[in-house]
C-alpha cells in the first residue's frame, strides 16, 4: 500500500444486539395451501383468548420490547393495520389488535454478521464545530439473518490533523414505514419514512419491495447540488431480489424520509452505479459497470432513465485484470474529478486505486494509479469474504481524502491520504 496512506485506529464492527422490528408473514407450503390464509388462522387463535389473557400476553411482549425499542404500542397497532386486509371479519379490542400485530412481526438483528462497504458525505449540519473539522454522515451495509442486507447509518466528525470521531451509537433502531406515492404512474416508487428516528444511527432501511427481497446493498451517497444551488442527498444502490439485481435510487433532504425509485435503461439490471455531485454540461452524469468488467460513463436528462453510455476505464494493470468498478461518487477537486476505483486480481483479491477525469469533459481520463493505494493486509485479510477491501465513497476536506472502507465483507476501517500525494501516485 502507499506509504502516504495513514490508517486510523477507529473501526466499526457489527453489533448483534442492535435490532429492529420488521414484518413477519408466515405462509403455508404449496401442498397445504388453504382458503383460510395462515395469518388469518393465527389471528383467529389470538381472538379466541379472553381479554385478560390478551392483556397479559401483550403486557409481557411490550415490557420486553420496550427495553430496546421506542413507541412499541404504536408500532404494534400499525402492524395490525397493515395486515388487517388479510384477517377477515372479527371483533377485535385494542389489546387484541396489538397482540395480533405482535404475532405478525419479528425482532431482526440487521447487522449481526457484518457492517461494511461504507459511503460518506458531508453532513448538512456543520454548526458548532471547531475550525479544521467537518461533520459527516455515513451509510453502511449491515447483514443479518438469511444474509439479508439493510442500510444503517452513522455520524461523526473528522479533521485532517485529528482522528475520526464517531458519534455515540443509539441503543434504539427505527424501522421504516412504507408510504405509497399519490401518483399512480409511480408504482415502483415509494417512501421509506423513519420519523421516529431521533438520531442518525437509529435509522434503518431494510428491504420492503420484491426487487429488494434479499437486500439493499452498497449505497453510494452524494451531496447533490442542483443548478439553482439547492442541495439534497442522493444515493444509488443495488437492489437484490434473491435472483436478480438492479440499480435503484434514493432521494432525501434529511435522513428520516427516503424516496426510493427504480432506474431504467442500460443500467437497469446492473450494479455499482455512482452519481456525479452535480450536472456536467447540463446533464446528470453517472459511473456504471454494465459489462461487469470496466467503468462506464453515462449521461441523461433524467435521474431515472439512462441510455447514453460509453466505456471509460478498462483493466490495464495486474491488480485489476479481472474487473474494475467505482468506489463511490466522483469527488470534484481543482485538478478534475477524482474517482476511487476497485480492481479484482489474482485469487479474487479486491484492491483500491484511483483515477482522475477531466473536469469539463469527464470522458477524458487524465491519469490513474498503476498500483493499488490500498490492498488487503495480513492483519485485515480474514473475514466473511477474505482478501477484500472495498469502499462506496470517500470525502475530501482541506485537501485530504478520508477513505472509509470495508474489510473482508465484515467490518469497516478508515484511512487518510493528502490529495496531492494521491495524485502523485498516478501516471
């Protein structure tokens, strides 16, 4: 690895004690399908309890969940209302309704197995900081039971002359509510709302749509500045149904409400897309990996329709002979567009590098690193997927790059390098 790369002592590890309450809908095997769905049979059993029995069971579950979750009664009521169309007719008291809701949800440890592939952006709130430090927001990919990927968040501060500091982690996690759009033409778009989230680390986005059934993977966040100067968070991510992948987009003005949208065109069934932080020559611009081998450049007048694509950077050096991809949104610096890249080489080792694109015409590659700036080290090689370092985005502040990266698809580390030193490694 480059001698100028400085590693932080800070790391983020998966925490199985962090849980979120998510829907649970048991069904019947095909050979035992019934005109009365299983969830209805469960509800009928609950309704057969006396009011005293219902209250006793409900008090016990609320007491247990309230140690780790906020507003449990409201959450159980909401879950009952979500499944009500499946339950048929029946008189239900408030306690019985909440108890039915409790039977049809589950506590899920969303980062029990892994916490990795981070993305980082400047936080919208930079108030109250000492000179020389910046507040950041991070997304991370958490993996839980069933190898299902969810999105979790962290916040903290950093300065080039100091250490990364992660804000205290909340002991609560807030599940998203799914809200449909009023526009009927947007059937594959919806809101994920975490209004009960009081701190960034409480917000969790787990799969809710069929396209995401097995995971929301590898969010690449960007502070996107429109031509009128307005700024919003955008993030591309991979939706994995269990059998197919596709690129999707999240939009947010805060980290409590996310508009989730599918993307179409040549990138529809691909992964690893990353938006530029502003329009380039009047068009939205993005990096992709349509052929699973090279980095492509795409431009469009729409955030969700992408068809104009051209190959940009292809494997050249031994550490990237198998394939290349971006490691997050391009970062605008004085010299051009700084793009962090990953390359896959021998024994499926994932290493990180970088390239520089022309600022006015990002189809022109000005320089690239012939050697990795970061490779799996002996100390950080072992994990769920060995020999992998990977990132979904870095942050430049006061001419220094902060690079959070996942290790072995397991945990997250941090490193820094002055931009001038990184550019000096390119040819």
